[in-house]
C-alpha cells in the first residue's frame, strides 16, 4: 500500500477536513495528534475524540460519495499518511484476503462508538468522564503493558469533549486526581495505572 500513499504535513490547529466534505481517503496519523469534532449552532468546535500516531480515520473511504460526518483538525504539529479511497478499494478487490482485517478495524470503531453512547446514556458524570479518559488511554496506547499513559489534553479539552463547563468538570477531575488515578502537567494528562482507573469505575458502577 506504501506506493499509493502520500505524506501530508500539518501544523497545530490546521483544519484537515471539514464536516460535510465529500472526499474519500483513508488517513492514518503518522506523527502528532488529530482531534475529531463537529461544530455547534454558534460555530464553536466540539471535540469528540483525539487520535495519536497509528490511529486511522476517514470511514467514508468505504462509502464513496458520502459526506464526512465529522471534521478533523490538527491538535499538534505532525503528519498524515493518506491513501485515496479508490486506490484502497482497488487494493481490497485485488487482495480479498485483506477484508477480514478491514472488517476488524470497522467493528472495533463501531464498538468504540457504541461504548461511548452507552456511557453517556447510563452513567453519572464521574462515570462518563472516567470512562472517556480510560477510552482515550486505550486509544493512545492500545498495545500497552503495565505503566502510565500520557497524552496531550487539558481540563478545557475534557470539558469541551463532555459538553460541560470547565467549572462543572473540575470537581470530577479533582476527585480522580486526589485518588491518584490521573495527573495533570503542562497541558497533558497522565493515567498512571489504567487498570486501577477501570477497577475504580467498575466498583462505582456496582
């Protein structure tokens, strides 16, 4: 697939794709961070999730002609590796044995989306915030062993992502911080032990 790909450098806060664009490309974060989001009626950006190197987006590659449901904006400096949709689909037609891996990618993305919907519907605010941080920790280090996971995220970003005010999310984050389940420093958040955070959230849920 490498001969089909192109590298696209980006700068922090650069708009990579607009919501509603009709463009079919599979994008992989090669370096830096990309935030996926939308805008509200006032034009304010609402962040939905944050992608680290190795993460992919561009689900419309599998539905040519469909507009992008969400926009993508550079969170830091970095680069994308992009494969045009028609080339990726031609590659699958030529090598059908790649379909199981592609379907696995899509099913994992669907599972992630349903998990977030479930958390928003069934959990209280501490549970929602904690589960979202756990989800991001897994996204940033899916093959992790024991140990901390750190990613670039501020309290403001978390409030934006959860649809809360900064004041509203502060108490929830402070409680997690006091338990040693998260740490903040220089615009970054660290989950020292994701398993401990998960155990705490499971215990709260009963």
